[in-house]
């Protein structure tokens, strides 16, 4: 996969480093934030995210590989809707995940959830999160990963991610904050909290972030 450093991300990181000594120190050590260029459709990203829930990466990738094979190499809403439940169970999907995939596919196929990039580009972060979390099985964390790695938004602060909280503690030399505490601490990084999130992952050796991009 190709990593990228967009001009907005470069400007955001440079600007934040100029006003935050810790970010400046981390930037000197880890460089400027890079992200993996999106290599799959928005729908495929969300379907894969559902597949990965509560599984090890190895197990989830095996199941996802079988799902891809069953769908002829492309995960689409019409393709998923046409795949029988028995086939989804055969590839390793639980009944809960089948229900989530069915809901996602139906909403997209019937127009209730728009995943066209032009439409998404016109929506603010809160609107995107609200639309995604209305889907069965998609929570705020998944929606935030979508903002980060599919839409490359600049002001995402996923405080529900334990790695972010641990990375903040290590990078800023504090005790591991709660999600609520980190939400408040993140105010200092607006309107480019994505930059700070990247450095939290970088401190733990996980940059550019979780392997779901």
C-alpha cells in the first residue's frame, strides 16, 4: 500500500508543532504524519471493519479472504445482499455479523446511506458519524476510523481507542487518561487533532494507525 502525506496533513502537523512543544519533539523523532492511501471502496472498508470486530487480525483476515472469494473478489452491497446466509456462515461470519452486513448492504443499496465520495466530502464529521452509527454493528470507533483512513479528515480524536490513550500517556509523560479525560486534553490540538492521534500511535510503534485502512 502507498503511504501519503497530503499538503493539508503537512500544514496541520507543521502548524501544531509550532505551538506545541511535545508535538514538536515527537515530529522530530517520528517525522510528519503519513497515512495509507485508501485502496478499497467505502462500502468494502465498512464491511471489512464489521468482519474484524472482536477477532484477532489473523482470524479476521482469513474470514475476510473467504468472503472476498465468495463474492468474486469485490465486496459490494448488491453482492452481499445476494449471498445466502448459509454461505456467509460458511466463510465464518457469526449471526450478529451477518445481521450487521445485511443492514449495511440494505441501507446502501436502497439509498438510505450514501457512501459516494462526493457526497461524503460535503458532509461534516458529525454528520458522517451519525449516519454510520445508525447501521447495526457500527459504533463510534469504526466511524472515526472511517473518517481517519477513508476520508483523511484532519480533526478526528478517537478517545475510545486504548492505544491512543496509552500513546498519549507515553508521549506526554502522564498516567493513562480515561476517554473522558483525553477528550478534554484533546481540545489543545483543535482543529487538527488527527495529527496528535497519529503521534499517539507512533509512540507505540503503530503509525499510521490500525491496520484497517
